[in-house]
């Protein structure tokens, strides 16, 4: 047996503030073997990143390792000198952070930043360092490595920046690579490419990895083993298959019930949220930290003394920190599920017909010079949204989703086409020219709850301000009563009326954003990535809240997202956009089952699914989405289309496809023949063991 690359035993990390010692990580242990990938999962604030920073010995001035040991290749990291740490950081031990621009110097070209690594750590010549930098840029599959090497970070896309950070981390072929949420800010297609890249490079260089993420699907695709953390402690650890298929801690079970796995249904099989909040370090309960949120908690068993990791019977290496793991019926269905009757959509509330939005951009517009060029942000968009219906709008960054939302809200006006709210044309009317009723009828829930609330005003005052603007309530007391009812609606205590945003968690802030959006009694709510910045357990709570409010108010919702797992769960119809065009449109069942537009097929293949029985086609799109200022000729997707060769001749390069109507209103904008479309197979299937064989079945939409 080879020796572990990383061995952590009973690690405890605290931060020392004016208020005293704050324990961030307690009694944490894990082992990473050569060539192994360890996944670290849990909610924000559970201590995942603190463990990684502890390994790097980068805890700042007030962070300190107060117990336990960290051994890297047999060497004690805890007591290592600063000189020794400088020698191994970046060479034998490297880290990829969540935000790539925070790790790149904006004033230095890419090649200079890459060359520093081997020149400093290995003392190689400038010429050799430059050659190795170009070699790694090619290895991380960046197009035209010479051009990328000479560029500044701001000239590159987010996916390209993240690939450069990975190349920088791998330049000295480290024995251990730490990845802290490396794909959180990226599109699902770019994420799929990064995940494949990390997996391939790990195999090529034999690098061991610790992959930190809250996305269980990514962990399944990249890791051999997994450690689940909660409130500073490891609560379950084992192989990915053991933990995914035979979980033995209620928190792990809660995480899986919070995500829309294949087969989830918003009416019959709704998501189960984890009640309560992650406790603050100074408010941790006695005994099991998860006790106050656990459905299986029993006094005098779960709240006596400190709990320690215990082996799961019959499974070597599978451990749990649960005092009742052998008593719980893990196969029992969840209790308290509410089954809803499907909501019947009403009349058309919002209709968009042949919408176009163009921008005129000059090469030196600040000084009035340069050749003017046209950016086609939206091109010939047609859609209908009915009362009480959820229409999902999906696509990568830059496809025109947010531009469409801005036109609906009146923040932009249409260049051509019609946008009608009921019988009122709103596409050509800016928000300042819209009447109060129209403004209140189309509201928005924004992606980032942190930036949408005034930090100086209380929660109650901000909701009352919206009611005043829309002339709802005839007195301050009447508006305060409505505000308190809105807090009830979004399931927040009425005491939050006097709190300021800094006193709220991310999920609580998003609930306030939802309360403000529904305060004006809107007919249409545009939800722009409303759960992408939240933990999986909070995502489930906010998603279920939106569904519940929509059922009671019969509001039409446009749900903008690139997460097709969430889209599949909550949408009634789906509109897929690429480079300003609608490329596919239909009911959720139609869009998630063959035939697909090739872009939709690639999007589905990129979804990370946290189910060991799920099987996916392997489709990774090459290259980045083209610029809307310089779109390709013909089909907008032809530069990246994996099925382009199935269309005879150069038709894809010459002609923009017409929108084709398939069965029952399903529409696809593609040159593929009917025979090719009819021969398409499901991208995702479930394999169920039958005896020794496993039969694959398409996942029901």
C-alpha cells in the first residue's frame, strides 16, 4: 500500500477576534491517497474552505490551528517553517480559487504570470518557462495558446480565466491540487468542459485532488471519495458510491432531498427542505450539531456529550457522526410531503412577437469616432406566457436572456417587434413612461440578493416603500399590515421588520427580494437566476416558496436560468436561446426528450446529476460562444455544433434555419433532417440492475 499524500487527523481551527475564540473546524479527519480525488461538500459556513486554507497554512492573522495534525507526503505542515512552506506552495501543493480574477494580476500578461511559477520554484530559464507555459495552455485546451499567452486577463472569458488558473496550478506538477468551488460562476457547458479537463489532467499528471463544492453532481463526476461537512465537523465520509447510495447521516440525506434529481416533480414529488439555519459557532448545540434541524433527533441520545465518527457496519472506510445511524430506516419515504394538483394555465398574459433588440456600438464611442457596428442581442424572439404558468428561458451567458428581461421591465426598449402585456404594448415604452399599474404588473427577482437591498434601511421600510410607490394601502398603518402579511407569505418571522440586510442570511435576503417583487401584486414575475447564488438546501426552500406563491396568486413566472435540473423541476414550458436566437421552444416534456436541437442536447449532457444510476451521453462543446458583435454566418450555432457534419454541404454556414414546427407545438430552429431528428436517443437514462445485467431506461420528464 502506498503512503497517503495528505493525512489529516482530528484537525481543529479557530479564529481569534475581540469577542474571543471562534471554533471554525473541529475534530476533522480525512485521508487522500496518491491519484485520488476527495470531494468536500456542505453548506456555506460549514468549514470547507477553512480546511483548504488550513492545508495551505493561509489562515490570515487571526486564524490558527489549535489541535490535530496535517501531514503532506509524510511531512508535518502544522509545524513547518515559513521558508519550507514557501518552497512547497505552488510547486508540490497548489490551490485553485473560486473567483479566477482574484488570482490573476490584471496588469500582467498571461504568459508572464505563468512563467513566474517554474522560474521561482524551479529556477528554470526564461525560455524554458515560456515553452512550458505554452505547453500547459494547450493542455488545458485553450484555443490559440500564443494569442492567449499575450493577452491580459480582462480580455478573456471567465472559462478561459479559470483554465489559466488551473494551468498555473499544474505548471510545477503538484502532488496535491485543492479546488475551491472552481466552477460556481461558470455556465453549465463551460463547467462541463472544466470538469472533464480536471479529470483528464489528474489522470495525466497523477495529481491527487481535494474538490470543494456544494454541487453533489460535480462531486459524483470528479471524485472517488467524499467527506460531508456540517457546522465545522465531518459528519459522513466514504466512497462516492457508498455515501450516495447508502447514506448514513440525516444531513447527507437532507442535502439529497433538497436537489431536483431525475424523477422529481413539483406537484407529486416536491423538494424537501432542511428546516432551520446553520448554527453560528457560538450557538452550536450540545451533542449533535445537526440536532435542532434533524427529523430523527431524540433527547438523551443525540444531545449527550461530543459525538465522534463511527464506522458503518460492513463498509470499510464508510463513517458517520450519527448516534442513531443503526436505528433509522434509511429507505423510508419522507414524511410530510404535500401533493398538489397541477395548476391549469389561464389566458395569455404576455406575448412577444418577432422581438429584436440591436445596439449600435462604435470603436471609439467615447470620443465619437470609429466604425459603427451592430450588436444583435435579441433576434426574432416569439413566445407566449399564460396565467399561472412557468416559462423557463435557458442558455449560456451572452445568449440574450437578460436583454429580453430588461425589455419586459422597461429598462430597454425593443428595436423591432411587439411585446404585449395583456392588450397593452410595452416593448417600446421605457419604464419612466409606463403608468404605475404597468410597472407593478411586471416585477423582477434578481440573481444576487446581496446587491438588491438598501443596507441603510430596515426590511420593513423597504417593503413599505414599494407599497407606497404602487399606491397600495391608504395609510402607513394599512401598508405596515400588508408588509407583515408579506413577511408571513415568504415564511419569515415578523420580527424581521426591524432588521437590516446585514443581519440576514443569503436565503433570507432572497425571500425579502421575493416579498418586494410580489408586493405590487404583479401579473408577471421575471426571476433571473434567483437561486444560483444559494446553497442547495436554501435553493430548495426558495424554489418551493416561489412555487407556493405562484399557486396562490396565479402569477405568470419567467424563470431565467442555465441550471436545467431546476428548470426541469419547476417549468411548464422551456425556451432555449443561443446568441440572441430562440433555437428550441416547447413544453418541458418535449424539450427534455428527443428530438433535441443540438444545443439543447449539449446543455442536457452538461447537467451534473447526483445519481449513481444516471447515465449520460458524453457531449462537451468546444470553444466559446461567439461575440454578438461578430456573429457567424448562417446558423448561429454552427461554429460549435457537434452534429454539423450530418447536414449535407455548407448549408449550416450559408443559411439561418427557419423555425420548424414539430409535434404539438414543439419548435426547433435547425437544418437537421427529419430522419436525423427521429433517430435521436435520450441524453440521460437510468440504469436499473436486473440480475447481473443493467437495463437502461430514459428518465421520465
